[in-house]
C-alpha cells in the first residue's frame, strides 16, 4: 500500500516508520521543514524514542519512507491517510481548539483520491469524526463518505519512548461510520501492525471492531479519564491520611492486595499530553460528568498543596530560594507538556520566593526557553521540591543543596535515610 501520515510528531513519525517497516510505501507530511529535512536525512528529529533512529537509518535509504511539506505530493494515490495532528485544549475554558486539525483536514481533502481510507488517530471528543470531519472532507473533496472514501477513528494508545512496543502490546481499536468503513479500517490495520500474544484479553490481541467511531472515540477518553479520576481519588486520600497521621502508601498497597481495588499513587501533579487533557475533551460532550470535573479540579490543586507543605515548615517562603527538581512531567521523559513544574514555580514565586529548576535531561538554555531559571547542585537553597521522578533524584542528599532545611518529595522517590536532619515531607505520608 501507499500510506500517507499527516504530522510527523512523537506519535506520527513512529507510526509512519512502523508502516514502512512492514513493507509499505509511506510518505509523511509535516508543516515543519526542519522535521521533514531530518527525516529525509534519516535522522530522528527528537530524541528518546526507542529504536526510532535505527529504523530510520534502514528505511529512508531504502526508499520506503520519505517526508514532505506538500500535501499535493503526499496524498494523491494513497490507499490510506492517517492523521495524527495535535488537538489542543484551552487551559482556562477547557474547550478544544480544532484549528490545526481543521487546517490539516482541509489540506489533505483537497487532494484525496477516490477509494482512500481516512483514519484519525488523534484523541477526539465523542462524535467529532462523524459530525465534524465527515462533512468537511465531503465538502472539500467532492467525494461521498462510504462511496468515494471511507472514514474511521482508531485512537493511538501508546506512550512516547516506547511506541513500537506499545503498538504490539495493546489492541488496536477501530470504529467507522458504517460497516463497510469499519471493515476497511480493520483490514488496513491488520496489514500494518503486528501484535504480542495476550492470553489475558477476553478476545485476544489484535484489531478490535468497536462497532462505531463514537465507541472508539469514547474508549480512548474513558481509559485516560479513568486514570485522572483514580489519581484524584488517591490525592484526596493522601491529604486526609497525612492530616491524620496515616501513611497512605501503606493503605493503597493493602487495598490493592485484593483484585477489585486498583488505586493509583498520589503526587504533586498530573502532566503530559493525555491525562490532564482528555478528561476535558470528555467533558466537552458530557458536561454533566461531575465526577470527571471534580477529579480534574482536585488534581490541579496538588502543586499548591505541595508548596504549602514547604511554606508551613519554613514559616513562610518570602525571600527564600526553592529548588524544584524536575521540569519533565514524568521521569525519564524529556517533555514538559502540562508539567507540574509550571504551577509549582508560579506558586513559589507568588509567595515571594526565588524558584530555580533542575532537570538532568535539559540544558540551561532549554530550561530558560521554557521560562525556567536553572538550578545546579551545590548552589544554596532553603527548600527543595521534587516534581519529577527522574531516577537521579533517588540519590540526592542535603549536601547537594547547601543550606536546605525542607524537602517536599512530590513523587516518593527520595530515600529517607539520606535526609536525616532535614524536615522531609512525602505526599501522603504523615
């Protein structure tokens, strides 16, 4: 098959590589010329994705994968067009911004060939594929869905850094607007993916027929919203436990020892492209989901709660220096999307303190580009807040932060024996 992948980001490019690796002719489209140039040179445009560079080094010289900024070059004659363009959500209104996706949809629709399968993999509010993308594609292309082209939704379900492993590990969910489209989508993904054996799954691993685009859209929102709600509950438990002299981590471990409890772990923040965002997409079409809204709002309070522990221990933060460890939203990932570092730094500064940030994955210039002032071990600090669970932070000790009086560990990664003589707080521990 000839396959076009629209947007060569941290999900789109590995997908394009996956398709090419199974013998298909793949053309990637991206608006960033620098990304296109790197791909065509066989170089990964972003670090940290396992096996990506080695696959690019093989597939690009072999002519099985190339990139372009020109839709007129990429789309005509494609058997399938896969869209992985970002969908943003306004941080204040919680409303989705379809701007980039609409632009991409208009662009590929102008060049769509009859018989093409169109698959959206970007996470969407329920009903978006049928009610927004179908009429737009039909109007611009002049083709009728179900006859001139087929449209499905098939959500990406992978984590950056391990995309190829996750593509094999998790079932591929496909839902179309009719039975024919769904079947076309299933046939496509069966030709571009391979799957690990999963005897634990009721219907085995592979491509799963979700019956409709709406069911596929909701499945992705449900699996991620569940995590946000679960974390919100864990954070509520953590606050109560700490206030009453209870170690919530022992409580969670005990609760999860029976098979009907799966309580997540509390922490300073919920970050990344998925968990803080997708509950808002769910609320876009189900505004009465009070549990979802309450959990999202509860999780957003955790940076302030964490800062408050340091503030209370020091009797105020005005004039103090606070070292925040971790700019990334999670350990071992060089990514700051919705990272807790930003509300933590803002909250520290609002109290009249100086906030400095350390992260082993970022250079000083990269931190400053994110509006963060770098911290270096060996420099004085009054308090330290652990925001990301980079493994390096397990070995940090007071000697690394001269003058430190308080440690607030938002990720439960520091070793208590290393912090003798310093007031140490861990979210959820008394």
